[in-house]
C-alpha cells in the first residue's frame, strides 16, 4: 500500500524536508533545535523523491492522476517524526514561557558611570577676586587639574513595578559623596513615578539635565545658588500626560545636605516643598524632534532653622546662598553666609528652551524672598535675591540637542559621524570629524540686599563642545566677568565695605560615560 505525498504535506513538514534534501544542505550544519533536519529525515525524503512519479502503462503520464506516493512504512515513520517535532516545539514554547515568568520574579540591574577630568587656568584676577578666593588680596587663585566626577551607578528594576538607583561619586577618593540613592514605584496612575530617597529637587532646568549632556562645563550662577548641589533626602512624584504635552514634578525635601554622611540629626525637621510644571506645546515629530519648545514654571516654600548658630541642634538647615564663578575655585565668591534669624524663604522662576534644528536658545530666571528676625546684630528686613541666564548654541556639523518629553530635560547628542583616525589597509589614513558645537551664555546674579553683601555681578561664557562620540566629548569654556559688593562670608572688614573684582578663567573638560 502506498500513500500520496499530499497527505503528509498537509502537515507542513514534508515540503521543508524535501527542500532541504534537494538543496544538498548537510543536516549536521543546520540550525535545527527540534531534529527537523536529522540525517534520518533527509535520507527518508531522498528515498521518497528517488521513487519519482509512477506513470500509466504505455509510457504516458496522466497529469490529472499521476502523483508521487510513499510506502506505508515510510509514511508512518514520517508521521511519527512530525509528532515528535510538534511535541518538541510545544515543550520549547513552555520552557520559554517558564523562563520569562521566572525573570519577571527576579530583580534586574545594570552598572554605569562617568569620568570628568578638568583643567582650570585663572588667567586674570585682581585684589578683590584674590581676596574672595584665598582671603589674601596678594595671593591669586591657583591653576589646577581636578577630577570633577568619578561616578559609579547601579540601577535596576524590582518586580513588579519598583526601581532603584545607587550612585556614588569618588572625585575625592578620601571622601565619597552620595548622589542619587533612592527607591521608587513606576507605572502609577496618570503615568506617574514616585521616588523616595536622595534625589534632585525639581527646580532649575540646568540642574535637572544630566551633567553628561549639559552645554557648558559648570551650571549657571543662579541655578547653583538657589538649588545648591540639587540633591536632598525627600519624596517626589513625577508624571506626564499621555501625549507628553504636560508634565509635573512635586515633592517634599529636608534642607540639610547629607551627601557625605547620609545622616540627618535635629530636634526639628525643617523642610521645603518643591514643584515644577512643564509643557512643550511644539514638538516636531516629523523631523525626529529637531524642533521643539519647552516652558516651565517652578517654585518652592522652605522653612529654615533661623537660630541654628545659637541652639544645640546638630542640623544645618540654614538659609545660605552661594556659588563659584562658573569654575571649580576653592571658595564660593558669591556668598551670603548663613543668614541669622532667617525663618523661611520662597522661590519662583521659569524655564524656556527653543530648539530649531542646530540652534538652541535657553533661559531661566529665579527670584527669592526671605523673611527673618532681627538677631545677632543684623537687621530684620525681608530680603530679595534674584538671578538668571540666557544662552545660545549652534552645531557647526548639523546635529541638534534632543529633548526628553517625559522628563522635560535635554537628552544625549548623537554625532552624525564619530571621531576617529586610523590607518587604511591600502595605505593612507581614514578619519571622522565627530560633532562640533559653539555656545555663548550670559549670567547675572544679585545676592546683595539690605545689610547682606553676598555679591552682585555678571559673567560671560564662550564654549566649544567637540563630541567624539555620543558618550564622550571635550568641552572648552572661556569665562570673564565681574563681581561687586561681595565678601559677606569673609572677614568682618570685608563685609563692612564690600569687595569688587574682575576675573578671566579658561577651562577644559575631558568626558566619557558608559
């Protein structure tokens, strides 16, 4: 008895076997987890195809009736092999499902990091800036090489909707600094994520941007002043609408910076409430995000320890506002010192970012009011400090600064071509340019009001960014400016008269992240 090949073809497998046998593929060299291309199967199909097509007596073939046939024994063998293959496939699918389910029950993690190496040269200074840096009008600031960041991070997911991050900076190996150290819940209603731990307070676009992506080496005067070091211990909610056109970030944070000891101590827990509302009414999807506009309103309410210098508390929930001159100086030249009697302060500001192709224009402004009592020989007048910046950047090689709509921050620049220089096999050299961008920023900051002489001044920064790859670049900044009515946190004589000075600084940063 013989059976028609079409009976087996209905099982799908036979045509595949015949194709393999007729093409001469060696089953031992094929990728075949289920034994489909076993030597036995291929030999069997070869035997079947060798029988050929049986014709009618007289040597003619009736095409309507002639069909290839298979002996019963071979037919049964093939059916058994098909059944075995189907069972193997089912078992394989079940194994994959079990493996997937098992992974969902386990935590996953990854390691990343960054290295930023700085070279700073204080090209020009005068008696005033010398005094602000060293306390001696005749001793000028020292040039330096510093590791700005040596940061390692472990982050990951915990089933079913939790995340974590531990980020430590070893730029000073003797004193490691805690950066992002938090746990959180994702996929909450309304596209929200809740973070608990040490994290950035949501105020200041340039602070919320990663240091890996920022246009200039150091953050603007006002951004660093009104959110010094950015991170505090707190709880914060982050969310956005389904179409990413609006976003929100709000939370409560302790005011003391615990980055070097991880501990908070005190009889009271002075804290601040911070909020940020973002929108991007224009985002050009057609061009892949080369055009967009971002706007945000930010604010905070803070309750400080006004008698912290006279009580026995160990906390440092102080009202102090300060920053360096856009370079890694030893001292903070703009500095109010700890403001005695300060009870509370409020902050408000805006963010604006317009990107059209290779051009970006970004600005921020912050205002701050502070209420205080008359203690320690200081007046009890309310105080107002403020500052802001504006910059423009342009890619000479045509790239653009991407925008992360969910976070309301800038993202990683990807050069059209990486930088490289290699020997060619046929002689000569091959090279790639990388991406090249120029930028110019104006900063203004006023920390002098009433009897507080924290400094009032401006600075210009001209920058060139050479992106070797999406993960490495060289930044060069030339900074010049002036500061007046400063010296509040220096010697009492300086606080009486105020300190004025000019400066010019050149910096370079070699950066890589992984």
